[in-house]
């Protein structure tokens, strides 16, 4: 006891303890399930072998079976559209708002703080709220679009196969914009003001300053935001559950929701794990980009 | 001969909310002049420079650059270049890209822009650093890039905002000469802000001393040194600072009795009001140590600081009179000395208004 006490006081081995605790936590609750998930994607899993770790090894059979399913490619394509458009929308709106609030008008920090409310709300609540906004008969979105003349008849966002995926994308953009804006605001605040002053004296217009100073100086922040956005978007599950349930006819189904459906609705754990493994590979590539872009931050 | 004016400020005011940063600034800067704005921090010198640059909008008065009113002209149309205290180099651009930035904005052909930048780089010793990023440069090199970026544009006016304050002492002395030489070679007009009166005195043709938003005095460096208009300017210009001693003039106003124990009457250069309280200003370098009883003030040495070339002696009550000696003397702390001063080197100030009498 005395030795432990003094080792903490002396600081000897304390660094190892500090690193060790999160490491054990990560291995136990993230690492092992990940490995188990990958392992499962190469096994034959049924309800009877659910409790076992070493099940019959089937090689790439699960992968082949999954690729052969007729809905595989449409769902993958949906996932690409969902990820690409969500990130694009969140980033553009978030950047616009960040630049807007960075002008520092009276009350700007307060209003910027209020934007975080969207991020604090549980996904299911956001989904339920947007269900009303998106509602075909009485929804506010339809009312808005028809009153400015964009549409002539109501769109049934959640039940029309042409729009169901977009219903989730629009909601997800709303949900993720605040997070993008906060991160980008931090990046903007880190750009020294005198660079803009030097640029104005050098003859730059506001537009030129944006493209020659702001955008390049935001490169590392942008990389980080987009990599994180990719990870968060691939995790997005609540909104699908709340708004469309992946339907109708898989028109708004995406990989992460399909994995859940296969595992916990159809009890085909092997295929669910197979999809998850594919997604792990994608996320790992994104993480490499994230780590690289935060490491290459240019300041001063 | 009437000199052509480059910058003209007529009653320029600047308010930040309730704070009055510049109060009725009146300044005329001729073409080709090197003007230093000097004063303690918060005196408004940087605000004045930034107003000339257009980075601050003035609240009142009129500002002209080459006879054109510039009050509401944005910085990019003023044809002025500025060297920032922080250098404000574009961190994501190499040295050559920093230098050509303004030219690229003006759509100068790439080859020509590079040619101009290379010429400028050669004159300030940057030719081997063109492909480096600012973060790979030393403080002195960054300073040069900042100057090069200004020179490339061939502006009407160069503005310097304490450009040397982030450099070490020896480099600062060197860059002082270099900036002045550059100014003479380019024949441009320069406005230089500094809190260091030595920089102002050594570099400028015309020194403007500011305090609390007003111009206290302006003139040639030696004029400010020889004939300070106020106690503030007298104390600010010159190093070490002027000694101020209270005193009372005699019955006919031709001599003053200093408020120092054992000081006899000091003859004045000219007649002033009689039986009046005054502040007497004595420059440390004008005081000399003479044989006991021969000088004007008899006092004891309390501090001696020697730098080798010069010796600073603190004497009088609590060592409040500083004397600068350029020759070595055999003196030590506790010695009784007698201080001599030339009558013409005495400055007199009114203790109430602090203005020169």
C-alpha cells in the first residue's frame, strides 16, 4: 500500500497508469467487439451457435452471399449518396454560418451557442420533429416550398421512393450543421487578423481574401471536419429508424441500417457482421485522413 | 520652395465608443520624408498609422494622400504598404509567393511577377530562401520577407508598425540602418511607429511625439532634444532620461535655488518670473563632476554603474540625479562630489502646466 502511494506521489509509473486505464478500456469495449465482429463475418452463425466464439469457418461465403443479394448495390449506392450529400450539406451550411458568426456582430457568440441545441437533442427526437416538418399533407417544408413556387403539389417525403432518402439527408444536414459550424469557427478564429489586414493592403477584395487566405488556412480543419463527418454519418442510425425505417422498398436503406436489420430483425448475424466489417475498413481509411490532417496543421 | 506633401492630416479624430484615441491630429508629411511616430504604449501612435493605412476609419477630420481625400477609401485603393509588428506573413505560402501575392492579385503575368520578386529578394538578401515557408525562417529573415513584400509593390507610402520589436538587440541596431538605407534608395515616404525613442532619433528626419491621443511636439530629432516643448517630451527624448529637480526662482528671476540639500543658486540662461516654483531639467550628459566646491551642486554618490564605455552615476538625495560620464574617473560610492552644468543647458518647466518656460 505504501509503495503504491509513494509511486503515485513520486510520479514513477504514474504515466503508465494514465495510459493504461484508457487502453484497457478501449481494448475491452472497442477492440474485442471489433475483432469479434470481423471474426464473425468469416463464420457460419445461427441462433444455436450464438453463444460460441469458435464457429465453423466459411471463408468468404458471407461476403459472396451478401454481394449476390439484389438489394446490396442499391443500398451501397444509397449509402454513398447519403454520406456524400450529408457531409457536403453540413459542411457548406456550417462553413457559411461559421464565417457569418466570425464577423463578430453583437450577440454573435450567444446565437452561435444556441445552434448547439440541435446537436444536444437525441436523434430520435430530431427524427420525430422532422417527421412533422416533412409530413406530406400538413408539413411545413411542403408549405414553404409551394409558397415560394418550387413545387406545385405536395411531396410525400417519407413514403415516396424518390424522396425518402432525401428526407433523411435533409434532417441529417440540419443535425450535423451545428457540429461543423463549431469546429470550423474554431479554425476561423485561429487565423490571425493581421493576415487579412496585410491582404487588404496588398490589394485583395473580400472575395479574394476568402479564397487566398481563409480557404487555404482552413485546409487542415476542413480535413478533420470532413473525416469526422464521414465517421459520424456512417454511424447515423436513429434518423433512419425514426423517419423512414429504411423504406419504402429499401429506397432509403443504407449500410449501417441494413446491418442492424440483418442482425437483429432477420437474425442473420453473419451478414450483419459482414456489412459492419466493410464499414470498419472505410472508417479506418477516414481515420488515417483525420489523423494526417490534424497533424499537418499550419499555424504561423 | 514649397515641399510636395505626401500625407496630410487635418484635425483627425478617432473614437472607440467613449474612448477618444486621436484628438485633432495635425500632421503634414512631405514626399520622401522618414517620419517616426513615437510615444508610450496607448498614446495612439499605432491607431494613427492604421488610420493612414485605412485599417481604421477615422471619426472626424480629413486625411489626404497625395492631395486625394482618403477618409473612406478602402486600404487596397490607398497605394500604401505596411510592415506589421508580427510580420503577418502568409503562413501557407512560400517566400516567393508571399512576395508576389500583391502582383498576382493585380494579374501581373507570372514570369514578370517572379522576376520583380527575385530582384527585390536580391536587394534584401533573400535570394536563397525563396522556396521556404515562413515557419522555416528565423525572426530576422521573416522581417526581411515582410519588408520585401512591401517593396515589391512600389507603393507611395511605407508604413512600419514597430517592425523591429521582435528582434534581438544587435539585429535591431543592424536593421535600423538597413531600413533607413532602403528608404533612401527607394526614395519613398515612410511612416515608422516605435516606442523606442532611440529608433526614432536615429532613423527619422522628423519625429512626432505623441501622448494620450495628441501630438505633444514634432520636429527634427535634435530640435526635440535641444528644445523640448514640455516636460513629457524632455523626459521621453534622450537616454538616460532627463533629471527633473524642483526649485524656486530668486527675487529678480535670474537664478534658481534647487530643492537639494547644499545646492547654491544656479544662474539661469534668461530672466523668468521671480519667486516662482519651477521644475529644472538637467540632462545627465550635460552634468560634469568638478572639484569639490567648484560646481553648482555639491552632493554624494549613491550608485555607480559602469558599462565600460560610459559610467552612470546616481547622486543627490536617493540617487535621483543621474550623471553620464564618458571618461573614467576615480570615484566611488559615498564620495562627495560637485556637479557642474553649463547655464545654457538648463531647461525650465512650469510645475503646473508642465510646459517649458
